[in-house]
C-alpha cells in the first residue's frame, strides 16, 4: 500500500515540478533543441485529451467533461487497486502510476484550463505528439498493467495444465 501511495505522490510531484520549470523557463511554443532532429523541450498546452482529442472543441463543456471524466477514472482506479493489488504484484504500481499521471494532468486542468506538455520527440521527420511526465507515467502504468494481466493469465493457464 505504501509503495503505491509513494508512487502516486512521486509521479504528481515530478510532473508538477517539471511543468513549473517549463512554465518559468519557456514562453508558449518556445522550443529548446536538446538532441538535434530527435529531442526538443517545447512548451505547448493541450486543452484536449491524448493526441489532442477534443482540443478543437471551443465549448465550455469540454473542460468540465474532462474534469468529470478524470475524477470518475480516479474512482475506478482506486476500486481496481483495492480489488486487484493482491492478484499480481505489478497491479498496485501500475494503477498507482496511472492514478498519479491522471492527478498530475487534472491539477493542470483545474489550475490552467489545459495540460502543459513539453517532451517533443521526432524520428525520421515524424513528430510524436508532445507529452509530459504524467503522460509518461500513464503509459508506463498501462504497459505494466497489461504485462501483469498477461503474466497472471499465463500463471492461471499453467496451473490448469498441471
């Protein structure tokens, strides 16, 4: 339990600290080349969800939709954590990372009305959508969750075969 709480707090603190640094050091749309043609720090905001989903919607309902959606998702993540954390040792950290990332982006939406993004990768001319620490934690958390699910199912299958 304490590891999961620590992970949630760690993700939120790292996310908010990095965003604070970006907000203090960059102007909107400003970019700093770190590795030419591969990695930049670029300050952008995203009023939508992943990959800019609903970013073009100008209605006020979009903001409240995301606030409610994230809040409901956090409730479900807590329920899932209580139910699944003992099924496989990776479920707790996975769900904690997802929750920490969701909270980090929720803080941005409440404070700023949009999410601050700044990791800007490109490979062979293809630009990956700009993202942040919270997005990274959510991605890693989902990958761990899928891995835990696979390993749990594999273990069940092996027990059935014996």
